[in-house]
């Protein structure tokens, strides 16, 4: 999950026609992240703000980019794009061993290892 927040820090001017959109770029595709701020232009009063949370399950390992675009009206349409890069790694290594003993007995052993400590910082959710 990612928190998107837009704050109008002006003491006397409103922001007009604000739009916010976000996408997650994975190693193989680009995914639109829907939020309550999508395609709904709004105005923000001085010292006001709007926010939203976007979420997506991370299923691919590798470099990811959260792309956020903010648009507004001020002497014509203007926009600002920000890119947030992060790496997604495999947090757990799961191995299983199955041992059969005769027709009626089956022993299953599952080993779960936290590999994040070995990889350093990195993966997680957006």
C-alpha cells in the first residue's frame, strides 16, 4: 500500500482542477492503481488537502516503480510526475520434504526460512 497526499500550502490561493493518478510499473507490465482521486477534478482550499491509499499485491520479484501524476489548472493545465523506485525480493524460502513409509504413512516436513535478513533491505508491499 502507498499513501498519496496532496497539500495546498498556500495561505491565500486555492488549487483548481486537481487530478491525481498512479500506476505501478513491474518488470513485465504497467498496472493502473485505482483510488478515490482518479479522474475526479477537485479544488483544494488554502491550507487544505486531499489524500488516498492505493494498494496492490506484489507478485513479481525485481525492480518496481510507483508512478504518480498530479495535474492542476494555473494559467492553463499543468502536471507534475514523480517516480518512486523500489526493489521487490522474495521474503521467504519455503521447502518441503515428503517421506513415505509403507502404504498408510506419509510424513511431510515444511521448512520456512526468512531470507530478508540475508538479502538486506528491499522487498515489501506498495
